[in-house]
C-alpha cells in the first residue's frame, strides 16, 4: 500500500488536475490511497468567507461567489457541460448554504471547521469524478468516517485507537482510494487538524495501514535547504533522517507538516518528497539514517513573530512559579512559542499569534509583570550552522536575540526597512 498526498498547488487549475492523473498513471493506480487538499488557494478563500460570515459583513456574498466561480471554472476545464459532477458540486454548495443558514453556534473555531472543510470535499469530488470520466476506477472516501478526533476545533487531536481500527477495517487496500486531507470528525461534527494538515492525514493513513511509503508531490524538486521564496540559492536535500525532519518541521520548515513524521518513524515508513512536474527525479527521502545528505546549513524562516520579554514587577526572579504562570497564559491564549530565553530577572519568548490572542495575554499579565514586546520580527533558525551562515542572517537586520547550541542557531531579527 502506498499513500500519496497532493497539496493545493497540484490541483490549482484544470491542467494541474490533468497532471495529477498523469502522475497516477505513471506510478500505477493500484494499492494506493491518495490524499488531496483543497484546490489552489481555496482554503484562504474559505477563510475569507468564514471571517465575513462570523462578522456578518457584506463580504459574504462576494467571498462565496469567488469560491463558486473558481470551482465552476475548474469543472468547465475538465468536463462537458451536463456531466453529473455539476449536480454533485451544486449540491455541495447547497449544503454549505444550508449550514450557514441554520448555524446558531457562536464558537468561531467550530464554525470554521464546518465551513472550511468544503474545500477538501469539493476538491476530491472533482478529482475523483475526473478520474472516473477518463476511465480510471477509483473509490471516493469521506475521510470524516475514518479519522476520528476530539472536538478541539481547528487543531483537533487524533483518537489513534479508534482511527486505526476503522481504517484497518474499512479501507480496501487493493484499490485506488481518493480522500480528503486536513479533516476529521469528533463523532458528530467536522474537525480540522490545523492548517497544512493534509501531510499529517497522509501520515495517519500510512501508520494505520502500515503502508510501504508516503509520497508528498510538490511543485519543487523535494525538500530544499531553505525556502526558495525567501532564499535565491537553495540545494536539494537528498536524504533526511526522521529525527532531522522532525527538528526541521518543529522549527517551522513549512515543506512538511510537523506532526507527519513521528507516525512514519514509528513504523519505519519512508517519506518521499517528489516533484509532480519531473517524475524522473528522485527528490528527497526521509528515512532512518543520520542527519542530512548533503551536509549543508538549513535555514528556516518564521515571519510575523512577536518577541516578548517578561519580568516580574515585584522584582522576584523569573523561576518556576512565575514561569509556570506565564506558560499557562501562553497555553490558554493558544500562543505558539518558537524560542525561549531565560535570565534571572527576565524571560523572553518568541511567539506566533495565530488566533489573535496576544492582547488578551498582555492584559492578563500586565498587572504583575513588565512586558516589553517587539512585533513583526523574524525568527531565523539555522540547522548545521557555520559562521558564514550566521553572518548572512545577521546582515538582514538587527539581531535582538541570538541562541546557539550544538546543532542549531536561532536569531530573532528586526529586519531592515
Ligand atoms: P502544497 O501544495 O503541497 O500544500 P505548499 O505551497 O504548502 O504546497 O508548499 C510548497 C512550497 O513550499 C514550495 O513551492 C516552496 O516554495 C515552499 N517551501 C518552503 N520551504 C521549503 C523547503 N525547505 N523546501 C522546499 N520547498 C519549500
Ligand atoms: N487545505 C488545507 C490548508 O490549506 C490543508 C492542507 O492543504 O494541507 O491548510
Ligand atoms: Mg500546503
């Protein structure tokens, strides 16, 4: 059994969908489960719809129209008018409108998951119908019947035992299965595994089915030593150990979702990252090995960070009691900590405010602590750094914090201009 994952970029327009089919035909369509994300940038488009809907603004209609137009153009590029897939897609939009009309919940995260998931459902419905149209037999699975989670909407935790039992029992491993990434179900409602969670979905299926491999198909030749959108010169990493991949993902390398690797490592399932444009290239293999090949510094960039320095107003040291207090608030406010630095009287953290909760955090701590914050700073992490690598990052602006250990250097930079 093989697991394939195609992200948004690989289904961004009709030609891209045709290319997915080319990949499948080249690689073979048996014993395969294919995880597919929402098309192109549709998850962002759904997020705009959700924002407008929850804030009851006039933008609901244009946001919904943009999503409908995108999918209609996709259908027009792949099918003849009158194909039954048009009815299926219309039905899904009807279901979405119905959900929005009857919702009474004020829980943003819950609403988010109920709406955003249509991106994946639409995408897989279209790809599956296209495969059928051109004669490639396939089985469309609703992933919500397989991946069971808690009800922590937008960042749901997998119930591994239940999920494994269901997947083992219900997936026909001889066939070509098409399913959605990113989604789960809490027993009653749709949940999501966090943005970019489709890689994780592939990892979950691979673990439960004890698959031979997972392949993530990308618009890049594999995992590079830096984000090509930020760095002009990059190198392909041909081999990466599970441990190294976990470290890189943990520090924010956006090319593989952080939760994906551990389930694969446990069962020693290799992960291939390959180019969907160039099927002859080997790409990257994540496997049980040491470090990375070739051994070059790897750069991980996290923009839009907030650096916060916290000290106690009563002059007490920043030790166990104060720090646990601060950490509890960070956790309650869902602020993701990407770097920690501690001295006797000050405790600094570099955080990411995905859920717009920083002001709440600040207000709750300000009576007991002096809090200094630098907004919009960038966190650079260099794995396997050398002096040249550090100097190249220092040249980007003012370094507010620098933290170095054997394998990893981290710099918080206030960038120029
Ligand atoms: P997907 O369609 O699979 O979700 P994404 O757009 O999320 O794909 O990720 C692919 C993009 O990730 C690439 O086009 C590339 O610009 C970017 N990227 C960031 N860091 C890396 C890296 N270290 N190696 C390769 N690509 C990277
Ligand atoms: N469509 C979701 C997102 O864009 C999940 C994924 O692509 O992995 O975040
Ligand atoms: Mg992605």
